[in-house]
C-alpha cells in the first residue's frame, strides 16, 4: 500500500473505540501515554500515512520515526475548547481561577432557581447502567434534540448518525468507556449529555441537549459544571468540550487547541515525497478557499 488514510478523531473518540491508527506506536497527553495494541510492524507501513482531524494537544509517535518525515498542516476553521483541570483542587477552585465572576453568579442563581422550583436530582451513569435505563435516557435525549432543532436531523451532527453513535452504549458505560450525565426535575430527565472516557485521562463531551421547556435554567452551564465536578473528583486532567469554540464553551474553557492534518512520508522515497507534497497542496488550497470565503462574508 502506498498511502493509508485515517480519520483520527472518529476512531479515537467516537463510539468509545479508542482506536489508534496502526502506523502510530502511541499517542500521549503530557505524561499519559496511550499505547497502540494494534501497531503495525515497520515493514507493514505504507510509504505515506495521512491522518486528518488530529487534535494538537496530543502527541503522535510513529512506529518508524527515524525513516519518516512529517508535515503538519492546520485545518483552517477547526479549533476546539478544553478545560485543563489537573492544577485545580476543587470545582470552586477552577471556577475562581478561570471563569468570570458573572458566570459563577449566574450558575449559582440558575441552580438555586431550578432546585427551588423542582425536586432536582443529578446522576452520573458511569460503570453501571441497565439496558432499559440507557435506552429510556437515549429516547429522551433524542426527543430533546429533535425538539430544539424542529425535527431537522441534518442540522445536528450526533443525530445524523444516531444509530452508530449510540450503538452498545449501555455496554460501553458498564466498561467505563462512556457515560451519561443526567439532570432530573421531578423524576423527569431534562438535561442529558453523552461523554467518552479515554484511559482515565480525557473526558470528551460528545453531545448534550436539554428539554426546551426548561430553557430558562441555563442547563448547558449546569452540564459543564457536572463535567467539571466529575473530572476533578475522579482525577481526569483534561475535559475536551469538542470542536467549535462557541460562546458558552469560551466561558468555561482555559485552553484552545487546533485540529491538524499529519502527513508522514518515507524518507529517501521520491514517490512518497511527491504524494505528500500533492496531498499538502490540496489541503493548503482548501484552507485558502475557506479563508477567502470568510473574508468575503465579513465584508
């Protein structure tokens, strides 16, 4: 094989696969290393390993780094938001260090308002859930998303591949690779998030939605509070809020990361070099076109 293409984020995060492309020996975040159990031998490597959607807070280690060069190209317009919590002793400590006073005031007010008006319960389904409970919560989540998006499936990425995204979720939760965080009001789920867990290190918030009837309670912020509280209590150093640095994320995050293309190509191979240059040229052209479109929109 001359070139092997991998969509990194889908395999590593989505559906709790935790799969690392065979051309990589491992990926790591700071001192945490995720070793690849399905690593290829050096003689199995293609001349070019093309990897898209790679978050640059991770470090990739190629199987045969001595004999390969790498091109790193930013994916224009794709950035992600994260909460680095390893240096925070508590949820309140993180909030005081990295968020504005107004967010803290509004969050406290929203939670009190919700708890005064309803019998509220916060649940973390991680490591233990029945198939029936999981399915009931997924049904509720789907209805929430449809209600907020007026039934337009194509407007919601998670919903577009619902079956694939929710397949075997209960089993994944019992295996501690996924979780459902839920807010109940009067025994009714009103806010649900689906999260992925990578090697007791990264908590990835894949999707979240809430009952539109409870819009006035800032449930998006309450869900982020639940994520933060759980991560600190369980010593997860990194919360990935996903691609797209939207306003509500920016109020919580203390780190922004870029998404990159990684093109590894074999040294001293004219064919590999030519393919790598061609692929890099296509990426740069796409980035240029996107940048021009953005400039035109701003005028």
